[in-house]
């Protein structure tokens, strides 16, 4: 069955034939009796024929470089003028194409493509410049494999703060655009140093990729100015032995949780995400942790004082997590709110939940816990230590050291 292939082509400009139904690319383009390929549509075949002839007569402008995509777009652009009768169907009749070449360049720039200077002195128009969000998706997929859950949360939050530049081609983002994104975040409440640093880190990663792929020429992130507007956090300070005794006298669940934090040295999120399957009461340890390589899935020995407290929470519900409220997993916000209310109730000046971790570290030092054990329990690297005690009986050693912590 014959199918219409478009306007009949002048002799010497090639031909297009329809090969029949049932083919993914049913149109074949032929020039000088030689096939140059098959195509899905007659229009694609038309463009391919013109592209082939432009290449034979070396009529592509130098500004296209070696980009096949741009050459296709240029042929498509020129074909429109041929169809309207403005340009001859015979490419060897083309004369003084500067007007059309400049018009095409302006069209590409308006579409978000960049113009840079190449080593050969000719301009290269970069095609399909990806957006900020598209590059970040590529880099995030690469980096997420070797970073912690904490890093993921921080990066997701920081990326949301850069929403104004998400859909911009990366070559269009200059100092002004970066600065506006940062200014907008600084004008909102609770803008801390870490938030801004994470935003800057994402911008640098994206621009570094852009430089590597020749999408951008310059790193404009070096000109970003920012300053935190949030009130500085209260300086972390350890609970004193007397303050810990006050907590011990309170029989509430939040008091028990605070004590577990104090005597394990764990980060807030680490106990919140602790699963009961990783708690081994009989063996007197639990396993978990986040953030660093040394901190993940580490062994945390249980101080004798908190074993009954942990057992209390295990008996309290059937939740897969240690801390839950009517089988609803506890969140950091929930814990922090209860923590602050407890501190207000007892007039204790500790508004930062991280004070419990700092308290453990202080107690470990003052009670002369082995330095290697101290670091291991807190999830810090022991690379600077030569102690090889962990090769033999790590748990027994850690239990012996944790038992050194006393309040009197």
C-alpha cells in the first residue's frame, strides 16, 4: 500500500519511500541511490536528507561544533525556509547564510542553550543544557550510596530551599539567581549556619558537574554571600551528677528516656530509630547508630542502671521500635517537646537534647573509661588508637568499661 510521503522532492535532492505497515521506522531516505537510513515519519526523513546534503557541501555553521543534535535542529530549521520557498531546495544554491545562522543561534540561546568560546576560536552552542534539579538528581543518586540517612535528610531539606532555581538551565544561573535563593531563605525564620552550608554544598556539587560537562564556564557559587539569622543555639553543657539524681527520682517515661540517652551517649535519632530486634537484654547490649561509618550498627553496652528502664519500654508495647506511644513510633519533635517540658518542670537549664550525649562523654572522661571504649561507644573513629582489644572480646571489654560510670 502506497502512503503519502510529503511534497514531491526536486530531482537531485534525494527521495523518500514508504516501506509498508508493521515497521517501527517505515520511511527510507535515499540520496544518489544510497540509503541514508529509515525513519518513523516522513518529516524525519526529510530532515535527515537535508542534514546529509548540508554535511556533503560543508554548509553547517562552525558554531554547531560536532553536535549531531544541533545539526539535526539546524537542518529542521532550514527545511522550514525551504518549504516556504524562501530558500532553494538545492543546498548548493545557498548564498550568504549568515542571516539564517545568526537567527538559528538566537533561537537556541532563547531555548536555554549556552554559547561558549572553544579552543578553536569558534563558538560552540551547547545543546540540551540540563536544569539545576536534573543535575542534582544525577549527583544525588551517585552520592546517596556512600552517605548516611542523616546526610539524606539534610540534603533533601536544603534542596527544597533552592526551589527558585530548580527548573533553570544550569548555564542560566549566575550570581544574582544564586543570591536570590539564599536571600529568600535568610528572610525566613530559623535560618541557621548548617542550613545555609548545606544549600551551598548542593550548589557547588551541581556547578562542579556543570563545569565537568562544559555546561558552564564559571563557578558563580564563590560569590554567594550568606549569614545565619537564627538565634545561636545554647552552648551544650553536661548534666551534673545532682541533676541526674533529680531525673532518677522522677518515674515518668520521659525521665526514663533521658536517662537511657545519658548512659548510652546515643544521638537523639539513634534511639528513636532503635528497633527491639537489635536490643539484647540478656547479653546487655544493643546495636545501632547512624551518621558515620564508625557510628553505624555499632555495639552499645548497657549500663546496669538503664537495663530495667529499657525492659520497661519493651514490655510497654509490641511496637517494633523501642520508643513508641500506643504503637505509634516516637518522632524527634515529639521527644524534644517532652524533653523541654521536663526541663521546665524541674527548672533544669538544658534545652538541647544533645546535652545527654555530651553528658555521657563527660562522665566517661571523669570516670576514666578507656579512651578507645569511649570512642567506640559514641561511634567515633578509633583510627588514631593502637588498642587491639576488640580483636578478642569487644563486648566484655565494653561492659567492663561502661560499668565504671558512677554518679558518686
